[in-house]
């Protein structure tokens, strides 16, 4: 396993990590979660990602039960939660969502309880909240760090400008600013990491814990001939994912990428994940899996990245034809 510093912080994260979005509680039970987290940990993964909104809090509860049973040394792994969406779904009342000081603090306490831990290594603002002054968000996160409940705080799906505004406030008041962002990044979703965040990487530093490196499984090739019944795109309520990825033009590119991966002697999944961690601005790529075989295959990305020569990267760009560029007009 390779470990990378999270931006300019001192924290080291495994370049591959394990997350619970969609899978925990919705697709797998405790025994499967126990097996997959154990496999991840035994292969050097030291970051496990979660959020208050995943499966309405049940995902964190499941991960908490697994961690309690594993009895791993708490200093040997990092754990995250995210705040914004709440966990009560349609029953959310005022102050039970968003980034008010009240919700951030209460959500942190609830996450600690569900995960059965004394502190969060990483705590993300799951979305920007235009209804709350950025000063309130930065002060609240700073205070949670001062209290020892959170070690590092970050953002998820924020723009580069929003992250820099948080740093401006932190600098003004001598507070601890965000050190990490969790954006979507894969062969078809490139703008934020490859263009929007460039000033942030350069000026203040930024770790990235990227999600969906396989584009919800689309970049495994399993949707090339239709949607399998046991896949996440077949889950009720995830039609938005299906509509986003199952498009003829994208399918044609995935089939070309599948052929290229075959020529290299690796799976498309391993190639696609390797492509994301080839980017030095990616700290870690979060893996999601429902089966042991899936996770084992995804871990092969560590070997596949060695195959990504300049020539291979150029072939991938020729297939994708979607590299972000600066419009100077």
C-alpha cells in the first residue's frame, strides 16, 4: 500500500480507502461489512469513510458495530463523518440539516455515538450552505478541533472559490481552516480536481479523498450490455445515477476503455482507479464494494498504476476526449 500526505497536513492516508455509501445497510449486512473492512485493513487501507446521511445513520451504526468487534488499535486507522443532510430524511426539522453551529455540533455528537468512537479524524461539510455565514462554519469546526472531537475538517462538493473563502476567514481570525475536500473524480468527472481546485492546491494546499472513481460502477464495464439486477443502478431511488451514466456516447467510450484494459492485462476497474491515483493531487480514492471479489479486484489498481506510461495515458485521453481546459477568451 502507498500512503500520501493529505495536502499540506501531517496526516498520511492510504492511497486506496474504503467507504460505505450505498452499500452499507442498503446492499450488505454486518457479516459482509466485517469481511470487507477486514480485507481492506489487512491490505493496508487506513481510511474508512462515512456520513450522517448514508442510509439515514444506519451506515455509521453498522461501521461502528464492525469496528467495535474488530478491536483494532484506534491509532492505526482514520475515520470520517460528514454533516449537512441530517439522518431523519423527510422527518428532518429546522436545524436538523445544514451547517448551522447547532447542527454541526449535534451531528458530530450523534456520529461519535453511532460510530462508537471518541473522536473523528476527518469531519466534512457535505455540501456548502449558502444560508449560513462562512464565519459560523469555520469557527464551529475550529472549536470542535480545539475540543478534541475532530482532528481535521474538510469540505465535500465545494467549489474552489468557496474553499478559498473559508481559508480567508480562517486566516483573518487565526483559526484552523479546511485541509481536505471530498469531490467526485473519475474518467468522466474531471473539472473540479483538474481545473477548479488548481489555485487551492497551489496557494493553501488541499488533500482530496475522491469518491466514485468507478462512476458508480459504470467504469467496471458491467453495464456495457444492460443493468444487472444486483447492481447499485438497479436500486430503487438511484434512478438519477442511472440517468447520469447510461448514455450511448459514454457506453461507447467504456467499451473502448475495456479493450485497452484487456490489452494491458488488467480489468477496467483496476485501470480506472489507477488512473485517478495517477493524479498527484489525489490523496486517496474511496472504494466501495459489496463482494470480496470486487474489493480484491479494485485493490489491483496499485499494480495497474505502474502500467500508466505517457503513451497509455495519451491513449486514454484519445478515448475520453473530455480533458478540462482553461477558457482564456
